[in-house]
C-alpha cells in the first residue's frame, strides 16, 4: 500500500470541487493506494514542464497530479480538469 500525502494546494483545489466529484476523488485515491490498480486508473508519466510528475484520472475530465517521494510514498499536488497541466 502506498502512503499518500497532500500538498496544501491540492487540499485547496479539492475543497472547491463539487461534493459529488470530491466523493469520486476520495474513492479513486483509495483505489490508487494499491499499486495493482494503477493500470485501471490510467496512471501515467506526464510530459513537458510536468515531466517529473505523474497523473491519473478521477473521471473523464478531471485528473490528479502527483509525485513519488519514495517507492512507497506519494504526494498529491493538484486536482482538476486538464487546465492543471498548464
């Protein structure tokens, strides 16, 4: 199981989301903690200015960007639609 930490900017963005999307994100983060589920979530390495980070899908429009702190620990950096990649 992965240990998940949250950057304050992630928490602020999360609080601005509609309640239904917050609930879906919480479920996906729980699912994400087990590395066996990463292919189902579409975990992928990002490109461009975010190339040192990775991301996964919450739904068809919203994504979570994260960074590996170690093999067993990640920090969630941002959540939102594709604009978070800019």
